[in-house]
């Protein structure tokens, strides 16, 4: 069994032939402590996030919160809650995820129950290191309608199509057709400029374009 203390000093672990029952025992052992992982048909990958990864995903979450506030969109931010489906033998911890269309329904419950709750309406995926297990197919199997993927300093919005594949789109359907380019422009100077200054400019753009949503 992997212990949380061992993971502190480990950047990347891949385990093979992990039964679903063992995967659930590992989740139980970690308890409320989140750990970035992907489980796909017996292959379990665990990664220790870098500072760069955490900065980007947290800033994206802040931007989404600003959109919700400025455009008066009800959201339920459930962070890195583990998403899983036993029939598909797949699960992962998203970097960030949100209920938007189903926010009111989600807010009624304190915990996430995959047998009761729909998948989150939007997930954020930050990929700054190489992953051995593809995460987008797992998001698709879990039925997450929209994923924002940030990799190689490029932000791409993906929408799940009826055939179960993700296709790149220029605007977020979950957040009232917010353009991907606007969010990417806000991400680009992160680290070189004050985060608060960037967010104030982003909020001003949202106010100016509120009527077009």
C-alpha cells in the first residue's frame, strides 16, 4: 500500500495490474488528502504536482470565479474531488472542476457520489509534465462535458461530442461562450506581473462584454 508520507518525496509513480478494489483502498487510505492520480483499467499513475502546475491551476480557478461573479453565473467549485466510475474501471483527480448547469443540484449535497451525481460541467487540466497515462480519455469515459487543458503555454477548450470524443472549441459553452483566447491572454503574463493586476484587467473585460454573453 502506498502511504501519503512516501508520496511527499516522490514525483511520479506508475503501478500496473491494480484491481479496482485496491484502487479504492488507496483512495480510502489517503482520506481527505487529495493526490493527483489517474486510474485506467488497472494502471494507476500518481504524480506529485510542481509549483508551476499548482500556480497555473489555481489561477485558472480564480479566473473562473471572477467570470461567475461578473456574469452572475451560479457555480459549485469542488476542486480536486476524485471522479470515478467502477463499470468503466476509470477514475482521476482533476486539477479543478466545477458544477455550473448542475450547480444548484450539487450544492444540495455535502459530498460527491458518482452513483447519484452527474459529472462536473467543467474540468481544468494543467499538463506541465509528461504523463504516462492519458487523462483526456478518462475524462471522456467519466462524461465530463467540457475540459480546459493548459499545456505548453497554450490553453485549449475541449467539448465532449456525442461520439464520446473531445473536439477543440473556441468558446466555453459552460461559461456563456467565454473565448479561450481571452483566458489564455490572462494566463500568459502570470509570474511576470501582479496576479491581482491581471485579474482586475480580466474583470474589466468581462464587464465590458457582459451584454454579449
